[in-house]
């Protein structure tokens, strides 16, 4: 392969570009300038395009395996970046990925390594990686074992990190991997920290066994090698974890989809009329990350809020042009948006935004449900951001939405949005329990269809049902032959789910 062919393959690959990685070893010096240039942009806060991200990640593996001079300073610059940025390069693999790159390129004074470990503002996984590097360099004789031991003892004694900091796991691994048996009392003290609350006796017994095994075999690198705490000699081997991770994620998604819950179920729904145009999982992840990156204003809508915002604009009473709603997405008074890295990046973001808009519109046109993108993991008020996005869209053209608020029957459809966003009348919140919120969130797809149907024919009106805020419209997906949740007494396919979508 030529250098240009290698570059193109590294950029475009959806999977591991095995051939390009192998061929790149003979051209490391020619690839290095392009890899370093992207690395510098990454460290300056650029949210890399997927192709640039691929090229940087795979290029680093090639340069590391080829022992490219000067690589270490760039890897260390990466290590100093915010954790969410580093995770884009090494998803779920920060500690091992960074450790291997540093071990392959280390040409710095050991003082720098000791100082970096003590930097409180570094990501916990990064500090874990640095502990692995310290232990391996010490094992290889490049750092005196006495100095490393004194350092590890001091930071344990001085309480160098918060007791809940996962970086203590890196300290533990360094002690065990180096076989510092005299540290067993200190190790047991560290295990009393809250960060180890979920570690049981079995895990601790295993670590003690590993500690003494390493102590009894001081020249055996096996304990490092089995954990991949080793330099990179083969770039293909160095990224084998990617396929393992992809398999694991596919199995996890399949399990979630089989349960019929979460966005995974929607993403795997073959009946989705937007299947051909909707964002892929990778595109969702990229756009979600860009919207909270250092390139956008701090006031920019996160992806969940954007979904609620776009949904209201798509199903709402009037068409709002991009020139009016995009400044609202960025949330700045002067309408200024991101600081674009390139025309290509601006085009990529615009394309993804329009894909998501068009997917919602395709579902609306087909009278199909749009499943709101809401975050549930550890969130005390799920869908709050989503509903805030929805009500923000209403505020762009409040006069156009006035008829539904003035309709004493139809206004009940908007109460869930107001309640979720915190904008409902105060008296509602005495009844708005956690269970009620969860029910409202579950009912959102049907509620959205009813709002859409209202705007298709607002004159038909609604009967006066109990408020869907407090009495669920429906807690499962509405079948085509099920009674319509609007209360008309007709089948859903003949009422709100029909081509005319008129309300009765």
C-alpha cells in the first residue's frame, strides 16, 4: 500500500484496518507529520471528525510500534486533556491504551512521571495508566525500585487523592504488579476507602495472591504482560480490544432491544419509517459529544434537549426556518454558534442535525411514534431536558401555539411537557410523584401523536378526559386496532393514527 492508500484506509475504516496498520509500519516517518498535526488540533480542543479521530487513533498505534522519535510528548499532551475527550480515542480503554503508548515512546525524565501522577486535575483513568507506566518502567530497571517504593508509600501516607477517587485502583495495581509484599498493611488500609466498597473478600484474596506471586518471581514479566502493561510491538495486536468491545456492545444492545425498552429498541425497530435516514448509533454519539464540546457555546442545547426542541418544531402548528431556530440551539444572545475547525466539520454537523430532523418528520408523515431521546441512568428528573427543549420551541412562536393553550380540552396534552420541564402551574406539583413522572415519560410518544393530530385538524376538538398528566393515557404502545387514547371510542387507526389524523 502507498502512504496515501494507508491514510485513506485508516480514516475510512469502520472496523480494524488490519492491512493498513501492518503496511503503515514501513511508512511511520511519512505518516508522523499528519498524525502529529491532528494530535495538536485534538489537544487544542477540536472535536475531531470521525475520519480524523480514526486516523489519530490508528496512527498513534503505528508510530508507537515503530518507536517514532518525539512521540512521547504528544501522548503526554493527550493525557492532560479532559476525560470526555480522551474517551473518544480510547472508549472504555483509557488506562491500558495510554499506558501502552507511553511505554512504547517513553523518553522523558522520570521526575515528570512522578509529578503527573500527583496532578489532581487529571482523569482517574489517566492516573491509573501512569501508575501502570511507573510500575513497568520500574520493573524494567529504568526507574530505581527504591524510589518508586518510597513514592508509593508517601502518597498513601499523605492521602494524595480523595478516598472515592478510582485512581487508587492504579496505586493498588502498581503495588501488586511490582510484588511489594511489605506494602500489604498499606494495601489493606487503602481497601477501607469508599472507592472499594463494592470489592469483596474474593477480589482482595486474589490481589494478595498476585502480590506474593510477583514478590516470589521478581524477574517474571508475566503479571504485566497478561494485563497488557507492555509496549506496542504490533499495531494490529494493540487494537484487538476494539472488536471485543464491538461484540460486547452488540450483545448488550440486542438484550435491551429484546426487552422492548430504551432507545435500543427503537434503533432496532425494522418498522420505523425513518430507518433509512435516521442517525446511526455512532452518529448519535458523535453529535451528542459535539454539542457539549469545547467548540460550542456553553449555552448550547445537549442532544436530549435538541430532540425535544426538534420534535416540537416538527409537529407544531407552523414551519420555523433554520435561520430562526438554529441560533436558539446555540443559545447565544447574538446567535453566534460553534467555532468551526473546518468547512467539513460545519457541513458534518449540519448534515447530522438535518438527518435527525428528517427522521422525526418521516415518523410524523407516516403517523408513527417518535420515541423521545431521554436519559434515565441516575437522573432524578428524567426527561426534564427533553421537555425544556420542547417548551423552548413553543416560545419561538407562542402566538401560533396559543389555540391549543386556549382550548380547555386540548391544553391537557401540553401539561405533561410543562410538568416535566418545571413550567406547570404550582398546584400540579403536589401530585407529581416520581411514579407519575415516569408514567408521563412513558406516555410521551402517544401524547406527541395527539398533539400532532390536533394541529392537523384543531377544529374537531377533544372530549374532556381526565388530564393525561395524572391519569395515564396509555402505558404501552398503542396498537393500530386498539381504542384511540384520545377518548373518541374509535380504533386508533381510524382516529389519531389515521391518514387524516383528525381528533374526535
